[in-house]
């Protein structure tokens, strides 16, 4: 009888342990399921918020549009924006080329006007029977042109045309470079065009027609070219 009672007690304890373990497993499963539900709810809410934000960014779309419609409209809208951006960039490039062409034409016009004035002056003196002194150098222009700067040299004098973006103290910076090479500005004119500046400068050696050339033993033509190279670096910097 004692053996049967002990066996019965052991079986009761074993069954109780099985029940408690099953109950604990059930609780763990329920907790895991609750965590899964909470994670899924957060994911769906986040996705809903993102679709709402995307919907608000698209113009002329129905307030009741579904997710697939929102994605299709957003794709089409992005393609239109890319096409618009491409057209604007092409228009900007055409405008820049047109502006550069206008500035170059204006520079040539100024240069031609100067040569016409000189020609008229010489013609007027010839009609008055005034004899002109012979020049120590040929009265011809040597011209060098870059995309932003045009240099024309005749003997010890030079004409410099500069197309520069708007910069603070631009003319002061030019004068500083010219002074560095001992070059004087005889006459100057400045034209403003959109976001650019056009300088026309008549240059000569500082201290007379031969002062710079004698003191530095460098031909003025080479001196003007060195100065122009530094000005081009300043313009493009």
C-alpha cells in the first residue's frame, strides 16, 4: 500500500510539472505573438505615413488614390521634373553662349571704333598737310585672344579687353596686377552686363614709353603677355 501511495504521489507531481511547463510555454507564445503584432502594427503605420507624405508631394492627385496609383503618379512626376531640369540646364547654357557672343561682339566693336578714330585722325592731319613723325616701330597690332581676355599690342602701347564675373574690388585688383608689372592705365571704360563686367583699358609703360622696358630689359610685348596671363588666372579663379 505504501508503494502504491508513493507511486501515486510521484505521478501527481509529474503531471503537475507537465501542466506548469505547458502553461509557461503558452504564456511565452502569447508574449511572442503580442510582440509580433506590435512590430507589425508599427511597420504598417510607418508605411502608411510614408505613403501619405508621398501623396502630399504629388500635385493634382485624388485624395482617395490607392497605393499603386500613388506610386505610378510619383514615378511620372519625377520623370517630368527630370525633363524640366534638363530643359532649364540647356536654356542656361544657350543663354551663357549668347551672352559671351554679345560681349565678344561688343569688344570687337569697341576695338574697331578705336581704329576708326585713329584712322580719321591720321586722315585729318594729312589733309592739313601736317607731317607725321616716323615711328620707331611698325604701326601694326599684334592680338592674342582667350575666352575672357583680348590683348592688342602696338609698340609700347596696348589695348586690353576683359570679360570678368562680378567680383568685389574688381578694378582695384586689376590695377594691382598692372602696377606689379609697372604698367599704367591711360584710359579705361567699364561696362556692366547681367552678372559680368567688361573692362576696356588703354595701357602704357609706367614712367614713359620706355621706362619699364629699359629698367627690366624685357620687351614690352612680352611684359603685356605676362601681365595678361596673370589677369586670366585672376578672372578664372
